[in-house]
């Protein structure tokens, strides 16, 4: 699995006066706009902890996406998921009801499991823009160091829960 983003952490605060903490900068590699049928990470050029990692989707050739699931793998000694996850405008773009679940795998503190789905007997959706936010995942820096963020187990499905092979995760 290729590294999609790099978290570079500066040294922690050491001065007096409370609020110390870890000065953290999130840097992403790869394109700024996802390719066709591509789900990717997008993070700010520079951000301090806490930081918002956006998961975005580019233009799609299908309008039938009903659900998306993926894991985000990271070093839990360097960063921590800081719930709640915030749903983007992708799956509910037509005002339809959706459900978002995001949580750390109990047996693997470095694995965030994310699942989003539309609800009811409705059609799926697609992206007609350059990029649309699927979900925003807040993280907090814990320690100086670096960690790579990577997708694993990524899958998009249609309304019959059939995987859509055209949708890919990562660069």
C-alpha cells in the first residue's frame, strides 16, 4: 500500500504558560485533484493540531454509488483520530438520508474504519465536479515524528451492494 500523505511533526511545546502540545504539520503528496473515479486524501498545505484530513472523490463515470467504505492506516503513537467524523456533500448531494460510521478498530489502534451509505430505496450518486468531499476526518498530533496515511479495504458499492470496480482508492 503506497503512502498517500505524510505527517511531519515538529517538537512539542516546552515554554511556560499552559497549552503546550505538539506542533504538527500535515503534508500530502500526490495530485491536488483526484483523477477520474479516484478517492484520495486531501489535507491542508499547513495545519496545526488538530487537523482535518478530507477524503475526496473526483469526477466519476458512474452515477450509481450508494455506499463507500475504507480503512485509514496510521501510526497511533504519532496521531490519534479525534471524533466525530464529518460527512461531506457527496453521498447526500440530493438531500437523501445517509449514515456515517467512523471508529478505531478495537484490536488495531492505528486503523480507522469508515463507512458511509445512503438509506432507503433510492438511486446512487456520482460526482460531476473536479472533487467532492466524502468525509472529513479530524486528527490530533500526539508526539513528534512522522506517519504515513494509507487507504486499505476501500470499496464503493451500488444500491444492490455490488462493488463498483471503477472506483479506486489512492493515487
